C-alpha cells in the first residue's frame, strides 16, 4: 500500500506505474506540468538562439550577452533582468541537455510534493538566488544556465526527504528505495570545484534558497486552508527581500565593476584620456581594485607615460603574483623602457604560470634576442613554435635567433615556414636573403632581395628595409670567407672589399676563382707575406686576387676579449667581362 501525497489516504498504486497521489487526487491535478513547460521554454530559447546564428556547441561571450546571460557590470549597471533571463540561456547543446535531464528527473517529483504553484515559485526564486550569489562572488564572470534553479529544486527536496517525517514521503522512499538527492548535490558541487568553467556560486546560491524553502513551505498533503497560503506568501516574500538585500550588497561591493566597464569602453573607443580619468577616479574610491589598476597601467603605457605604467603594473603583480596576464603587462612595460633583464625575469615567471601560452614564450624569446642571448632565445622560441606552429611571427623570430647564432640552415628553414604562412612578409624575405648570403648561396640571396625591391613586396617594404636589401645585394660581391681557427669569442669577418679586377690578359673571357689562405692581423688587415694559394682556375687570376685581398678591410677575430691574429681562407670569384 502507498500513501497519497495530497490527501494522505492509503491506496494501491497500479502495477508498474510511478504515482505519488491516489487516482482521485490525480484526477484533480493540472493537466499541464510546470516542469514540462519550463523544459519547453529552455529548449525554445536554445533553438531560437541556434537559428539566429549562435554556436550549437560553444556560444561566444558576445552571443551569450546578447541573449540575456548574467554579467556583473551589466546586472549592476541597470540590466537587473539578466538575473532571471540568464536562467533560460545555455552554453551549448551539452549544457542544456544535462540541465534538462536533471530538471526532468527532479522537477516532476518536486512538483508533486510541493504543488504546481509552489514549485514554480521555488524554481524562479532559486534561479534568481543563484544569479545574485554569482554576481556577488564572481562579478566579472559571464554566467548562464538553469543549474542554479535546479540546485534549488534539489535543495528543497533535502529537508522534505531527510528532515521532515512526512508519512507519504516515507512511503515513497519505501517503494522506490533511497532517493539519492543528497548524493546528486554532493557529486555536482565537487565536480564544480574540480572542473574549470563551472559557476559553483550559482549552484550554492540556488541550493541554499531551495533548502530554506523546502524546510519552511508546506507540502501537498499539509496544504489546507488560508494559513498555509499566507505561510507560502511570507516565505516567498522573505526570500525575495533577502535577494534584494544581497543584490544591494553586491552593488555596494562591486560598484567599481560598472565604472571599470565604462572606462574600458572609453579606452576601446580611443578616448584614452577620458578612460584614464575614469579609472583614476575609480581607484580613489576602490584602491584595491587590481583589475582597474592593471587596465590603468596599460592605458598609461599607451599614452607613453612609462614610469607611471611601470609603477601601476608593479603594484598589480605584487598584489596578485600568480596572475599570468598581469606579469605579461609588466613585461611589456619593462621592454618599452628597455629594462630587458627585468622584462626577461617577468616573462620567465609568466611562462611558469602559463606553460602552454605560446605568446608568453615568444615574448621571452624576443627579449632574449634583444639582450644578445641567442641560445636562450632559440630555446624559448622553439617552445612557442611547438605550441603554435601556425603563427608566422614565431617562425620569423626563431629564424632571427638561429641567424644570430650563425646556424644558417635552421634559420632558412624557419624563414621558409614564416613565408609559407605569410607570403607577403617583407622582413622574412629580407632575412632569408641575408641567411642565404651568409651561407654562400648568392643566387638564392639575390632572388629574395630582389623580391623586396620589386612589386608586390616593394609596396609594403619600408624605406629601411629597401635600403638594407640594396646593401645586402651590394655585399653579394664580397668573396666567400672561411675561418680556420676554432675557440674564438668572435670570428673575423669581411668588412669591406673592392670588386675584383678582371685581368687584362692571360685569363681569356670565361671567368674563374682563386682560393687563398692567409693571416688576418689584430688590426683587421691581411698580412702581406702570409698568403698561400690553395686553388686557382687560372694563374692569371692569382695576382689580381691577392691584390684585392690586400685592399680589403676585416673585422678582427676576438679571443679572450682581445683582437687576435687569425688564419683564414678566402675565395675570390672573377666574373667574365661583358
């Protein structure tokens, strides 16, 4: 035998059917279930969202806000209706599917226990409570979904199932076994703690409100007469007043959030001076608003107020040392001040905090490159490329680092990758041409450099880039050069050489080359009697080649911090006269 939840009489439920009330009471129940209507409304909103272009799986923040999601600056700035509308907006198909499944299972039971009207009040007040607590705890988080309301339904079931000795409920538990609403609540709260992107504040807000309502409101079997109507109204009014007070407190605590968004909108619109004034005014009243101080530091930086920017951003990173974004802003400010060691230290910290952030590794590598730490730059930029291989600028910077280390083949490979991803990248063509020249591949170098100086790349090439391309083209006349000594701090290099003079007689008109081994002294000059012919295509070229070498200037090699005399080998190429 079962006990009717509505009238309290015992009855025999039909075999195989789940019933909470006797057949007589069931005949008087509303034909339309509130649970079904709520599920229908949620699904209808989601379908219309998708039909108007919102992503089926992962709506963007902008799309969610357009459809009524909760967001502290909007809610506190006058759009209070978002506290309720957000409970009907969901973040993709998986989100709504899970919520509606939970609502279907919990809602039907709760609706039978509390009655249709009371259940609707419970659902709406729980949803509002979840939104209010979410704004109170996480004012800068965009929140959406019915989970706060559903937790409220579960919370209302807890005292009814476990704390109130209602014979009909005990009869129901006897027929269905232990109703594990408590397990549902504990599991989902723990899941909210261990998984990112879950608004547990909304869950807790709905749960607490539901618990209070479930403890205070009469259930169907006890719902008799006017006193119980007043009891329901008083409970609803009390919860509503509590929500109003909580929302007022949120406005008091987070009023700066509204001003923050106003300032950010001014900065985005290009009204930097007004945005800075708004942020300074905000911080006079809320000096501990770290996000506002961070934005102010970036605004100072944009205006060229470097010292103020660094001071603001240092305060921010001191207040929240584990925030990778704040470390990034301070690093950029240090680079702007050319405080490169400080910038490197901050970017190193950022890569520890956000090891999978390719941009952080790239900024660290670029800073190392500016400091002349090419080996460290290669390591950092290799990590950036591994994390985000489809970014042309990362390949370009890594090519630069390899070029600084004089490892030309990897440099060319990275410049190739940058050009594949960004065919119009003038800098990548220019640097690949430089690498080819240093590798002794003048034809390949000439091809890249001529691309920089001819349309379509010429149109976007700066005057400095075009000048450098011309200088590199002129430098292709310089002979090939090989250092025969290892262990140097820096090898000698060809600084300036005259063009080789083709012999007037004896060499025909086919051209040729001469390779000579000789000594470059500490002043950067060839030692006159140190020459030894390694190979020659024609003896007529030998004297002309040696004469040219004696008129060359070299950057001397460096050993233990001092200029040193170094043995080298140079090849002079003679092009046939035209």
